[in-house]
């Protein structure tokens, strides 16, 4: 940041309208300033060298150089916080997921129609993500999106466990890759996993498919009323809340619209509160990287109900906000680096295999 403590932002977008709108939104904030805007990555490259911004916003589809190619080079040669500006299309969703793998911290989704009004309505979301990006831990990325298509590593089966256990994961900024790392090493017979990742409508189907390709478990968007089964992971659809309920001897997933909770939909608070209420001591909670405090109070409620909870540590978080708040609220049993979370989950599951609590 500069001496006046304003976050310096460069906007990269081939649309003059979008560049103007983003600059206007940024410059209205007392703590940030749009110091430049570029119509393509080649112009942006020179601007970044000259202006040394704190954050850049980058359109995913650009002329003269593909946005992903530019991002890949940037994160290898000069890692810096990048917030992608994505289109609400199937291709836009797929490209955005690749951008997050390449090191982009987060994204905002611009509508295909009514762009001006749509971006203005997203002004709070845009500026929140720029703020989070300015404080994020950015790491040099040495591998590309090809790693996502690699087969998941084979982890030894857990063996016979009670079907009462459920793992609940909450994440936001940086969470797409953190969740993928946790899921990649869970064996195919792991108890059911329910995931709330802050993500808008139109992107979670693509993300679920990428998680499925990287996991030994079967991963899909959750559907309202479906039975929650071991070996399966259920992702909250963008723009809808996910929670768990009991139906006789079974757990079922509930998916519905509703008011945002903690400004989020889906909300980790909604999912974790249901874990405390319905699953109790058979729940395992995992809080991964993300800005804000969504899910922190509910994680304490989970722990009070007998759940065992783990949070990602600050050193491996992109943004430590949500884990920090969960720890501060007393909801966390252990704080671990990302790479140690899955081994600890498996150790915990094996150690409790013989003394699980039945709630039937």
C-alpha cells in the first residue's frame, strides 16, 4: 500500500464500460484507488511494471492474450493478488475455476445483460474481495491447471465405520483450492462430506465436477431431499443454502433459497448450525481459508454439541478471517496447516470407529 494507506488497484478489461464502472466503484472507497486501467494483458503488463499495484482485477476473456495465459505468467514471474471478473456462462465458469487453480484469489461474476446495473449492484462484493485480496497470502504458482485433471491419489480405505459420521467443510476466499486438497486424499469410503463454499449461482456445477475429478469420493452439487451417503460429498449450490436434516434412520440434504446469512448465500452458518442440531457428536467440522466470520458462531455450537472441529492455520490460509473467528469463538479443537488436515481427519475417524454415537 501507499503511504496514504489506500489499496492501489489496476483494472484489466477489454470493455471500456466495465473499466469505467470498476474504476468508479473503487475510487468511491476511502481505502482504495484505481491507479490505472488496461484494455488487454499486454498493456496491463507494462502498467503493472510502472505502477506496482497492490491488486489487479482481470477479465477472464481478453484480446491479444488469453486471460488465463496472462494469469499463469503473472503468478509464475510476479505473484500478486488477482480478482477475476467472470461472465455468467458455462465457459465463463470453467475458465474461472482454472483461474483459481492458477492462483487467482477470488472472482466476481458480471451478468451478460444489464452489465452496468449488475456491476453496480455487486459493488460491495467487488470492494470486499479487493480488500481481502490486498491482505492475502499470495504464493508463486509453479504448476498449471493440468494438475486438476490428474487422477486422485489412492488412500487406503477406512474400513467399516458407522454411517452416523458426517464431515462438514466451510470455506470462502482461497477455499476452492484448499477444499480440493482436503478432498483429494480422502478415501472412497469416507463418511459423507457436506461443503459450503461461498460461490454465486452458475459456478458450483463446474466446481463440483472439478472436485469430483480430483477426489476418490463422488462429488456433486447437493439436491434437496436426497439421502446423504458415505463415499459421497455434497456441495452447496451457488445462491442457495445447504443444511442437513434427519428422516427416520437417514440423513437428508436440504437445499433452498432464503435470505443471506452473514451476507452469504450459501452460508457456512446455516450448514454448521444444522450439524450441531442434527448430527451432534458424530459431526466433524473443518473451517478453511476465507474472509469474514461466517460459520464461526455455529462452529462453537457444533463443539458444544460434541463435535470435533479443526481449522486451517494462518500460515497456509489465503485469508485467515473465518478460521481466526472460529478459533476466537472457542469452536475449534485443533489448528493445523492445510496439508495436515486430511491425515488428522482420517486418524480421528479411525480412532473413533469403535465408539461412535448412534442417534437413531
